[in-house]
C-alpha cells in the first residue's frame, strides 16, 4: 500500500505526476506547509476585503431591484 504524505516541499510542475519529487505536488491551491516555523500543512488565511465601498452608500446608490421565479 502506498503511503501518502503532506507535500511540505510545495508545488512542483517540472515533472509528470508519476515522477514527482518526494514531498511535492502538481496541484496545490491556497495551502501553506509551514506556520511559525513548524510543518503544519493547512489552508492559508483568507485575504482582506478588496473594497470598502458598500452598495447602497451615497456614492453607489441602488437603482433597480428585481425578483425572478420559475413555474414548473
């Protein structure tokens, strides 16, 4: 039985999946292998809000609203 380990050496796209170097992965998204100097393997924190503008504020008034429904 094959043993699976967390890819603490990170993303590596230089070789096909069958010849991947040890402790690497071809497909990682939003992952951090280390936190505070320890190998933990977990999801990265989310990013800050990209905008502080609020819809419906004085600069961005709501101009139209609609409702859509279906009849089956």
